[in-house]
C-alpha cells in the first residue's frame, strides 16, 4: 500500500532514490482479465463464478488474426525481455540492435511506429518517438500477452496500422495468501530475480511484484569490421533493470468492481557500439504507469470508467527527455438483443512533452463505436468506427468491417472463413512536429487501407487436435513520414507511399498417447513491403523492398510432455534483409535452434517447484539482425520457480 501513497503524494522522480539510477550498468482483458468470485446472490446477473471480461480487445474483432502467448512460454521467458519471447515464439520480426538493446517490432512489413502497444487498456507508445522498445518490457511483469495482426485503428486508435500488442494483468478472488519466487541464471553475466506476493478473499485481491534483471553481455563474436575477422569479446553492452508492480481489485457490490494497477520500470544500458566503433554511449529509461478501472455490471449493460497516466523519461548521454500522458476513458457495452451487441465510448488524452529541444502540450479526443451482429448461427460480423481529433485537427475517419463465417462444422472438424477490411492511421509524433531544428507542424497523419482474407481449419478427436490458419492480406499506406535532408537540416515530410502484401500460415497440433503428449506449432510469414515513390531525382527506390524487412520468416517448435517433464526444440529462420532502399547490399539469411526442458511442477508439502533449462543458438551460429550489430552465440539459462 505504500506504493499507492507514493503515487499520489510524491512526484514521479522521487519514487526511487536518485542513487538507484547510478549503479554500475552491468481475447480477454481489460486490465483485470479473470475474476473468480463467490457468494454472489443468484438473482444478480452481473459477476458470475468465473467472469472473463470481453471488451473491444477481442469481442469486436471478427475477421482478425490474434496470437495469444501461452502461459508456459511466459514462465520460460521470465528473465528475458518481451522482444526475445516474440522473436522465438511468434514468427514475427524485430529489428534488434543487440541483446538488451533497442528492439522494435515490425508487423506485416510496416515500421516500428505502426504498432500500437497497450498495457491494461492504456496506450503506452512514446508520444515523442511514436513507438515502444520491446527489449525493456520484462516478460515477468505480465500475466497475458496478445498480438492482434493487421489494421486496428477503428478499435484502438493511432499507430495500429500493422498490428496491436496487449499486455495485461490477471487477478483472482478467493485464493488466500500466495508467494512465488523466480530465479534465472545465464551466460554472459545474465541474472534475474523476481518476487511476488498475493492475497485475495471473496471481495479483495491484491498482488505485489518486484524484479531485477542484469546482464553483462560480454559474449565473444567475430568482428567483421577488422581484417582477418578476429574473435573478440563484446564490451560496453551491460544491461541493468529493476522495477515493481502493484495490482489491486475490490468488489464494491455484487455488480460493481474497482481495479487498479501500478507499474514502475527503470533500465540502464551501455549502448552496444557497432563493430569497428569505440563509442561509449549510455541510456537510462524510466517509466511510471498507473490505471484505475470502475466496472458496473447490469443485466444487459456494462459500464466502464477508466483513468490513468503514463510518464516516461529517457536520458541519453545525460540529455534528458520527458513525456507524460493522462487519460480519461468511458464506455458502455450493451446487449441490444440476443443477436446484436454494441459498445460506445470516448477517450480523452492530455499529452505533455518536455524534451531537449522543445516543449509541447496537446489534447486528444476519440469517439468510438463497435457493433457485433449475429446474422446467423454460423455468421458473425463486426463493424467498428472511430474519429480521432488532436490539437484541433481531424485524423482520418476510421471504419472497419470484419466477419467470421463457419462454412461447415461437424463433431471432429470445422472450417471457417475470415474477412476483414479496415482503415487505420498514425498521427505525427511530437518529434516529427516540434523538434528544433527541423520539425514540421504541417505534417498530415499517415493513413492506410487494408484487406485480408483467411481460412481456418480445426480437427479434433479424443487424442489429436490440429488448428491451422492461412491468411492473405494487402495494405496501402499513404503519407508515410520520413526525414529527408534540406540543406544542412533534416526535416520530416509526408512523401512515401508503400504497398504491403503477404501470406501468413500458422498451425498448432497436440497428440495424446497414453501418458505422453506431443506438441507442434509453426508460423510462416511471406512479406512484401514495396516502396511506391522516389523522393528525389536521383532516387531509384520505387518498386524496392523496404530495408530490414525479411521476405521470408519461419518459426516452429516441437515438444514432448510426460507427467511433470517437458522438453522442446525450437527453430526460427529469418530471410535476407536489404540494408538500404536501393536493395543492392543485404544481410544473409540465418537459422537458429534452441532447446529446453522443464521439470515441474513438483509438489512437496505446501510447496510447488519447477526447474528449467534453455540452450539458445545450439549450433553457435554467427549472425546479424542489423548490419555490424553483434549477436551472441551459444548461450544457456537456468531458471527455478518456487510457489508457496
């Protein structure tokens, strides 16, 4: 509870003593996703024994593809950043500057700023940079991770051109006291420790987490920038992170619930230099995020009022940049009839940026409407609408239309068709408009139109289950913002037009043979992101693939379980990436193998324990994600989890 008092009575920078920042740099969620309640009167049709909230995150997403990260994977990657988990389990590509360094997600061939990121229903992309660094989001801070592929502007607002990432907390009532500790030890000075305490009864649920992640990142690598390509040990790439989170839920009445989450995260990094360079840059990232939800459950209507804030501080080589966002959100989800449900809402955001070269304030307001139609038992349709206004400027009106159509359904198999068409947008970042010198206040929002068609097939019997999905999409992005030189000054312009198209295939399979369970899963992405415009007389890049956008990306995993023993083998392949718009030079494809096993959960008295081991890059492959950015060879991690 001290953390809550600090939030309201102290400033952002007094939450953690200043000395702490000067160590040696070595488909169902609404913030609260699952509530288990007891003792509710039978005549109250509000909170059942198990209530799973279904807001716009997946309730109104017919026709869209959603990837949910398994809880087992969240456990196995406790000591890693979210970038490592996404890279190894989803088949998506991240532009990564080294282990623990900047990692930006690209979905369907779009840029790092074309993905919206939400934490418990709050957008957390930096308003100055317009993106999120996935390497500093610790996996251990979340209970649920979902990735929604494709345009989501009508559902989520700005930035959701390529896709949306949702990070959520989960609480339960009636669980009593609980304690959990996770310890991880790995190669190259990697160490992680996380402690978690929770308590809940019939009306109150609370949980506190604290964590610390450290890595020296002193791995050997072949230095391609020196004659003879000598093997050297990486220097100046240390990573230090610590933070805490506090989640709380209180059932006011049988039909009323209040929940809140607080998360503080701070990271210090020595910025890994490119091969052949001896730069000694450093960076500190501090963030404070808080959200408060009130739910009122009626027989046919659910009201939700949300407020929260996101404060970020980035210090690069002692140059300080601060941004803050304050949110007020209200919406009503209404079951109009057994076949029609609707959601209407408004979101207000106040943005304040105080950066090294400018200071800016901005008010944003969004009106949104979502409706589901059950046209027939086998045909579901979603219509979503959103209007976004920022600084008195109308962003493009954003509609979307999606449908899921069950072509046939039998006892053991089902074939379903998915169709979606949508418009999305991204407003210019604060840096794009106000940076001095070079900012352009006349920039237009980036805008996209997209369409996708997919088919999914499910087969299951007593022993075997197979789920497959094949999707084809096309996307046209207009007014893409890029920075170009104007004399001695670089300035952003709405110049680029890009046509994206691709094919996505995903499958999951499980087979039960006695006490043995065999599993397999895979993801393949074929991505073309084609520039349509030349930005100068000497530019000949029209028709070329965007840089660092692999055409082929594949990931697969096979595993076996028996009792409390689980072992798996993971493979991920990344195709060639062009280094520049001219598409002349490129980085060669690479393939990595990872192996791991876990023993647990083992029960002894009232203690549950598990032991895991991961061997990454089994064959010690030398590779680059980005040019001259060293990556580690073979490395390991041991993790121990104990629950009381």
